[in-house]
């Protein structure tokens, strides 16, 4: 089992969708939101996913397919 | 008692031991170093600093290392140039350039942060260091690792220009080209940092690494005769440099090295990658990530880790932010070179371009003591100005041709 941490961003049209719930249902991962700021036109979450590494990667891909932007918790590390 | 008290979460305030960790386990906020200022105050003084080495290590009491051995012994204490010509051109009475184009060993301000990172990494027992970079950071990590005899991994995007790759290979680190775009490189490096027991300088060593930028504030204050400037203009990539200069100024006050901090910190970005400046100018306390498209590649961070904190520091100081076009970047590079004889990389062009804008807007006033931070050497980004500097005057190999071209008279000549 692995834990991986991500910073995810929602485009305006996705803010009302229960994306985290859906990911937890569709993939074998435990979702754990640690910090978030969701407003009318913008939203982000710091999210932990726990599960098998390959399943976490599938869940991340699933988030991306739903239109959510997924970054490492550190944001940009290439300087 | 150690001068380092703990690592502390910038969001929730939870404290951690001073190890190689960078994210709060509770809220996932970033960690930074918390100091025992009361303890430091007992030993630090202007006199002690002035008697220290002519490098950034004269401020070792204010840096997150135990010492007494430091890697990167020559980094810092770069010239603070009184820029009379550029000041006159812009209409400023007292303008200074903090000139990190001559920082050692790799000619950018990154030598400051990397010297701290590698010193701390070795203190924590690491023998392998790594970074993910497209330029200055990689050069600096590779050079410092070579000098320290540490194993080094440099991760770069697969499409990086040959000259930049060479600048790393010469120090013989393990240079790993990753196939994929910037986001792919970014994600993989974060994962590698989590999996391997390495000192990844800008990931798990970041709380220490970032503190090296404070030395730019310390040096500025000392070189100004122990006074804080009225205005500073700072280029922003991740935003860390700006936040640490602000922190450094306040540490000097907390330690009694200056009486007051009257400085307004101003941030500079290029239009093609200006998430922080755009947020500031829109009055937002959060930024929207962007896909960078600018010649100022050393500032091209579209989702900056310290963007939020840079916005906060600038607001606290009652400073400003702005951005300039790529054309204005080139003009800024040329203006600095032609007035002060300092050849800056593109980030320097951004700083000078924004300085110019802020003066024109009246944000920076004629009588303000102003410092512009020039963070890297122009020889690193010659391609940015190659079409903007004209060509040499070509003549036949004869004295007549030379004198005719330059309209020479007995008392000297003119321009061609």
C-alpha cells in the first residue's frame, strides 16, 4: 500500500461535481482531503490517496479525465 | 541550545524535528525553519558579521546549518553597485544593483541556496543530492556536488537545449533526460524524491535550501551601511526569493541589527508567465496557474510553490507587482548593460523592465533608496539578445578605412 499526496484544481465548470466521491467509488483508493479552498469560480484541494501504486496512478488518470488538474503536492519542482 | 528550533508548518503551525522533510503531515502545508532568535541574539552582532568571511557565510548564525564546515565557501557577498547612470536614466537619486551575475561558482543566485542545501544535506548524512531543473539550479547543484565529492542526479526535460545540457554534463553528475513534457518531469521528480533516500534540494531539503535567499537581504542591508532600502525589486519564479528577502529583513530587525524595516518589496514577472503578478494586479489572494511562454525561462514556473506567500509578503510591505513583455525584457538587459556594464540573464531584464514601469507609474519615487536584484549572468542566455544587439562594424584592413568609417580627426573620432 502507498500513500501519495496531490494538489488538485477544479475548473469552474467542475466545482459542483462530486469528483472525490466518484474517484473513491470507481477506483480502489481511499481519498483523504487535508486542506481545500473551494469558491464560486475556483477550487483546489490537497488530497491524499492510499492504495496500490498502480491503482493510485489509475485514479489520478481518472481525475484528469474528469477535467481536474493534478499536480504534486509541491506544485512545480522543476526550477 | 541549537539556533534551529524546529521545522514549522506555514499553514497550521505544527512543529517537526529539523530533518529532511518538507510537507506537514497534518495539513500538507509547506514547512520552513523556525529559529531560536533569543539564542542567536546572544552571539550575533554587526561587528561579528563584519569580521566574518567575505562570503554569505558571514551570516551563518542566521542560516539553517550547524557548521563549522560549509560547502560552497565562496557563494555570496556579491557587489552592491551604486547605479548612477541607470538611476539618472530612470530618474532615481539612489539606485543600487545587487549583482549576483558574479556569484560563485556558477554565476547565479542559486549558488546561495544550493550552498545551504548541500551543507545541510551533508549534516543530515546524505551522500547523494539531486534536483529537477532546466538551468541555473542544475548548474549549481552539479558544481557544488563535484566540489564536495557527493553523488549527484540532475533531472531535465528531454527537449532541453544542448548548451544547457552541456553546462551540467561538464561537472559529471548523472544527467537524466526524461521523455515527456514539463508536467511529466515535474510529477516524476516529486515521486522519485518520495521514494529514494536522497537529498532532493528543492523538494525534501527545500525548507533549508530556500533560507539561502535571505543572504541577499542581509548583504543589502550591510552594504547600505546597516539600513534597509525603501524599495526592492525582485524577480519571481516560485516566489520563494521574494518571501525570503522579506523574511531576512525582518530577522535583522528581530536581532537588533537594524532599527526598522521600511522596505516595500516589489515582484517582477514576464508577461508570458505571470501568475503571481496577475493575481496581485487583479486584487486576488490566490493565483491561477499558467502554461509559461516567455524568453525568461529561469522564471518560467507556471504553478509557483510560494506564489501565495509572495502575494502575502508584498501586500504586507505595501509593495507592488508588475510584468513586462519579452521585448521589454530584452530592452531591460540592454539598458542595464549599456548604463552599468552588467550583462544580466533574462530574469535581470524582467527586473529592470519592471523597475522602469514602477518608476514611471510613480510607485517608486525619485528619492527612494531602491535596490534591484539581478540574479543571473547574461552569458547563460545569450540567445535572448542575439538579434537585438546589432553587428560589428566590418572594415578593410587599412588605417584609411578605419579612419573613414569612424570619421577620425586629429582630436579623436566619432561613432561609425
